[in-house]
């Protein structure tokens, strides 16, 4: 039972896929969270630094800028500069500087510049210092233009390994209300490093926890809802194949209405149907074996009913004959018979019952028996057929019928009286010529009650032969669906020469086998050869 609990390749693939998906989602969520954190932080810093810049702008008289740039600092400039230094120190800013920009935006001139005392490596830019802007990029220049030309505020962020800073700029207006300078404030973001570290740690930890929880729940769902049912179905189908349709009961643990539960129900139904099929097959096999045994007995009985001793009569040297019947199935509907009615009259019969198998064999037995019993007191083949036909038509609900050829030979004279009830015309060899003994055939036996039959006659001389057969000979079919045919049979008989009746039948049978080759036999094959030696 350990087999059903081992993890499957499909289960490993599903769980591995869940892990990959969870890790990907963890990275995506962490990145999106950090990006949102950064955006919010920048909004906060930008707003605060712009407020500082606007506060600084209130300390400066915009109408005095030209005066200070031309005549130098005075007491008011010193007072304003001190107030800017105070806001720089109090608000923990890095720089506060005020600049005017050339009309072509290729340079700017410093009016005020304060540096936080903690910035030991920074120098204060003196009043009137002109700084070139030609190395600044278009984005930076566009920001300056938006302040001077449109009176807008802006904030720009710069990030370094140790943190970063934000630069916010607001316009300074003159007495006419026109922007005349830019007040810029630079605030450090040293704390952003700690914020970022704490935030990343927090979001990564939570993302990992949630991802691990998701993967665990997903793996549990996969195992309980998909993997275990699939393992049960896989194990049960293997067990079903190895144990002739038997199940262990694991499929009873699969519930629900999804495809796997439907598959489990189908496997259970298949097991039930397979067990029923095996049971039916066992019964059918036993029945078939029983019927096979009975058919073998029937085949043996049928073979024993047909004359099998050749030559048949030691005291009648004027007759030499041989006959054979090969059924297409276990038993057949063809038959032959011959017997002495008295010391001077010899009867020969060949018949073919419609259909195959047991029904035809039973009808054959009845017909053969009736013909022989009737011939015991009647020497006219037509009268014999009429009597037998009347009996066979009684209660013939199955609709079977018999084609039959019967001849009665008078040994002392060689006269052969015969009648044909819908049967193939036999071959006769007289005076060295072989031909079909063709007459207008009458209706087959058991076809219709009250039918009259006609007796024909011919005279056999010493050395004359008869070859009587059923349609299994001429209708033998090869793989190309071609019939053996009467013409080929006639040519084979012509080439048979003076062979004995046994040799003639073997010769014809060999030619039939060469014609049909590997094609199966579809009809009974019955042949009877007779050689009349004449009266001593």
C-alpha cells in the first residue's frame, strides 16, 4: 500500500510551480511596496522643503536684489542672511541659496548662500558669484524656466549610497509681483536609509511569511484536492489492471463534482463493468467449451452417419466409388449416401441443406434418413423426392430447404434413373467424353408442398464415370473474390485421365486448394466419384 502514498511527478511539478509563483509574487509585491514607499516619502520631503523655501522667501526683499548685486551687502542684507542661516540650522537644511538667472539661462548669480555648520566640506558662495549653467541638462534648465517664467515650484531628488537629498525651489517676486530670483533649499535625507532598511525588512518579512503561507495552503490544497486523488486513481487503475478488475476501495475517499471525481466514478464503473464482463466471459467461455465439446461429438456423429468404408461392397465388383464431405464449420449441411436397395439396384445421393451449422446438420440427418427409408420400397427417384418433400414441408417453420441429386443404378443393365431437386448437375464420362449431365432441375426439397419431380434416365457402360458434388466446389472463392467455377472443374476432370475415384477426388481437392490458396472455406465441400465396371 506504500505505492499510493508516494509523491507523484505531477505533484512535484505543481508544488515547484507554486514555489516559483510565490517567489515571483514576493519580488513583485516587495518592489511595488518599495516604489510606493519611495513615492510617498518624496511627496512628504518635497512638501516640507518647499514650505522651507517659501518661508525663506518671505525673509527676502526682492526689490533689493539689484542693489545688493551692484553695491554690495548692507545692514539689511546682513540681517536677511542671518535669518537664512537661522532657518538653515534650525530646520537641519544643508543649503539655502538665492540666485538670479540670466535671460539666456546660461548662468546664474548668487545673492545669498548659507551652509549648515555640520557640512564641514562645503564652502559659502559669495555675493555676486556667477555660475555657468551650460553643463546642466535640459531637464534642469526646464525646471529653472518653469520657476522664472511661470512662477512654479519644483522639487528634485538625488539618491546616493548613504542616503540622498531633496532640492526644492520657489520663485522670489519683486515689488511688481514678477519672479526675479529663485530661492532654493537643499534638505538631506540621511534618515531615508534607515527608513528604507526598516521598510524593506518589514515588507520582505511579511511578503515571505505570506508567500510561505500561500505556498503551504496551496500545496495542501493541491495534495488534498488534486495530487492525492490522482494518486488514488493511478494506483487503483494499476491495481485494476493487475488484479482482473478488482479495486481496493481508495476511490471511495474521493468526493466532489470536479473532473477527478468524475474520473474516479468512471474508474469505479469501469471496474464494475469489467468484473461483470469477466463474469459473463467466464460463463460464455464455459458455455462455448461445452458447445464446442458437443459440436465435436455432433461432428463425430455426423461423420459416422456417412458411409466411410471404401470400397463399400466386396460382392459387387461392378462398382468402385469414393466420397468425402468437408464441413465449413464443426458440422455442416452437406451429405452423401449410397446403399444397395436390393441385389440389383444401387442408390446414390448427394445433397446440400441451406444454411450452416447445427440447424443445417439436423435437417440433413432428417433428409438423409427419409430418403433412405423411402428408397427401401420405391425405385423411382421422382416418387422418392415427392414423398420426402411432403414430409419435410410439414412444420418447416425455419424455412430450410435441400438441393439434392439422387440416382438409382440397375447393375444388371447399367440403366441409371435419376432426379434433380435444384442441385448442381453432375459430370458424366461416357465414350471418352466428359460433360455435365444437364437436365431441367426441379424445385428443391422442402421448398413447397405438392411439387412434382421428374425422373430421367441414361445408360452406363463399362468404364463410365459419375462425379457428383455440391456447390461448395464450384463456388470456392479465392482472395480476389473469384469463383472456382464449372468450367475449371470440367477442365480438371478432363485432365484426371483414368484415375481411380479416390485419386480423382484428391486431384480435384488439390486444384481447389491451389485456387483459393489462403482464403477461408465458406461452404461445405462434398464430392462423390463413381466408376461403373459393368456386369461380369
